[in-house]
């Protein structure tokens, strides 16, 4: 009987993750279809492009909550560490490949659309780390530094899972956690994010990736070119 409950929790986590909050919020506030804006993803970064900063923040918070809620659901209904890990992974997959966003591409093939999964992966990590809330405060600035320092949303997104993996590994190897499966969560979400961000990584390598950071010397370079 418990195995049915475990499977139900993972399935429910996927369905909750598949709710496209970015699409719903942008549509409600601006009437736009976020899938037709920039990258076409439904996450916070693209919601910010489509409808502004506050809509982007709201979308990100909802997407974070998806992952955290999946962990809490698993801990409540299925006290099994593997379900506790698989539930937020399923939520990230639901966010990236939403059953509510089925469409056919130009070739006639069916595909599931969604986001890149960074915020939802962060939410899952927050849920797993929740008893040690101070570690969340230590890890949270790293993706922000990547976003504003390095300047690329794709790098900041990937850094979320890398940061979580490092934290889980340190907790396990120094004896603060008995759950090595949490490291699996970090690695699994890292692979999922890398796969989702393939177009961005290619664009980054080709110098076409959108820049969001703050590099004052770029402004100076542009001014120098104008004065030539």
C-alpha cells in the first residue's frame, strides 16, 4: 500500500510542478503569452522580460514554492528519503516539461514546454535544507552573484544546483547529515538544468547569450567607441 502512496506523491509533485505560474501571471497582468516572448520559457527570468521586475519576482517565488512544497508533501505522506528526493525532482521535470503546455512543433511532433527549472530546483533544495535554515542564507547569494556579476541567467541557473550539491556533500561528509541521497538530488537537478539550457550554453559559447549583469567597463568601452 505504501508504494502506491509513494508513487502518488511523486505523480502529484510532477503535476504541481507542471502548473505554469509564469504563463498565468504574465497573462493576467499584461495579456501577453509568455511563450511568444524571448526564450519562450515560463520561468521568472522570461516573465521579467515579458512583464517587468515584479512579475518576474512573483513568478520566481511561486516556482520556488513548487519545489519546497513537494519536499514537505513527501515528508508528510511518504516518510522515505528516496521519495523525499524524487518528489522535488519530479516537480522540476514538471516545470520544464509541463503536461499543461503540450503543443506540436513545425515538424508535427508533440513536445512539452515549460521553464529551465532553476527556481524550482532551488525550492527543492530549500525544502531538504529547511531544518538548517542558516545554510539557505549562505547559499542564496551565490546565484545572485552569478547573475549580476557574471551577467548570464543561464550560468546563474546552473550554479543553483551546483551550490546545492556542494552543500549537501559537505553536510554528509562532515557528519551533519545521514542522507547521501540529497547529493543525488543536487546532481540530478544539475543534469536536468544543463539539458534544459542547451540552447543558452550554445549561445554563450557563440557570444550570443543575453547579458544581464553589471560591467561598468562595458559602458566606458561604448563611450570610447562613440568618441572615436
